[in-house]
């Protein structure tokens, strides 16, 4: 059985390179803490690659574990680097520099069916979702509170009608109709102006409350979930579509509510789709009125 062997040593630089390659993010504090948490006996490894599996050998302890490719959680390829996930959170990283050119080509042939399967699951992405956007937060707040705002609008409308008919009793001619229209229209305009100002103030306050390191993330849309990856503070969150409080397609984007008034607002223009229309087809069954 053909075997390709490489050795890796896990230190600060290796960890930095790993997370930059996987998430395109650098968080020095996270890397330093992770590096400090690794004992000396868990740094030096030898990896033996075969056509259908790889063997991980701890050189300090003399222990080894065998992982079949078809039993891995997933395989990711990025810029000739490979991430072999044994679980959703635990993975092993090998890069092009770890192999000769010939061996790298052979390993790519072995792993290709598995990393291509992972690519098929990714249907769209947003490279940089900025949560510190007043416009985005206003869209999110308006969309999540629209029902309450419109209820307020109709309450004012009917209250003004009641006041008019209680005072005048009826509409006598065009003059009364004009006065009634102005009486209703002007307060409504003030109402929506106040709503707009309130939403903008809320958005500004929310922007100020969001810490800079949590403000930018990469979002990957899968067939059953979204993956939210921190760009300034390393961290990954998986959220299944079925677990959201509400998902709705709006005029210029998608509303994803985690709770009644908190969530994400994804603009259509920032979403990069693998196949146009596929994301909408996937999300359609999760839309809630």
C-alpha cells in the first residue's frame, strides 16, 4: 500500500498559519492562549497518508490513531492546504510545504472526493459582514418591529377618525374631506418621522455598544445551516436554519431573527452565490410569516 509521510511541529507560528489559512483571520491573543495550553507531549506528530486513510502518530508518546477519510466530519482544501476535521471542532492541518510536489499531487487525488463534497454543501457566502452599520441595524430593527409600528399607525388613524366624527358627526362636502385628510395625514407624517429618528438613534447606540473585535464576520451559507466566522476575534458558530426564530425574504435582503428583535440582516448585493437562486430555494421552506 502506497504511503506518504510528513512530520509537523505545533508551535505559535504553526498555529498562526493554520488559523490564517482556515479563517483568513488573525487573533494574537487567541493563538497565544491556545499555544500556551498545548503540552510539550502534544506538539510533535508524524502523519502517514494512504489512499483511504491517514494515521496520526504522536512522536513523544508513541501513540497513534487511524482516521478513514470517509468517516471524517469534513475535509476542507484552501490554497493547497488541507484541514482534516475529525469532529466539528477538532482538525489537523497540513500544507503544501509539508510535501514534495509529487506527493502533494497524490494526496490531492486521494482527498479530492471528500473536499469536493464539502464544497457542494456551501451554496453562498458573505466575505465580510459588518454589524457596525447603522443602515443594516435600521433595516433589522424596522423588519423585526414593523408589525408593532404599523399597529401604532392604524391606532392613530382610527383615533383621529373617532375624534372627527365625535366632533363633526359627518363629512359635509369637499372642504370637510380636505380638512379631515390633513388632520389624518399630518400626524401620520410626524409619527413616521419620529419612528425613523428613533430607529436611527437605536442603531447608533447599538453600533457604539458592539465591540470592534466582534464587528466583522464571514458568513457561509450551507444547505441546512449558516456558519459565522469571526474575522477579528477567532471563533466559529453554526446555526441551523430550523432553529431561527424567523427567516424572511425582504425587498433588499434576508432577515434572520435569532430572537424576536435580534439577528442578522443580509443584503442581496453582498451575498456571493455558487449557483444563482440556490440560496433562495434552500431558504424558502424556512420562511415564516
